[in-house]
C-alpha cells in the first residue's frame, strides 16, 4: 500500500473554517476571489485534501491576508 492509497490522516489540519469566520467571509466568496471551486475548497476545509498547488495556497493566503502557517498546522499538536 502506498501513502496515497491509505486512509490515514495526513497529520495536517487546515484552519480555513476559522480564518473565514474571523474575516466574516463565506466559502463561496473565497471561491470567487481565488478561482477555485467551492467543492475543492470544501475538501480542503474538511481536511480531506491530499495535495494543494502552491499557486492555490498562495491565492488563498492572499485573499485571507494570512501566512501559510496560519492556514495549515500540524494536527498532532
């Protein structure tokens, strides 16, 4: 079994929900700003993403005015 095939958690937590709430922004509005579908952002928000493009990560952080470390944190902390 390869790491991509298993159902284990990645050990990374996405704080997208918290950051959106802090900014009073909806997932739909973020989707418009970054050009990523609501479905794909939802996958990220629910910690189900296996990968993310650097360009997407950068666009999300620009839209939310945050750093990558504000968005993605280790889940085992």
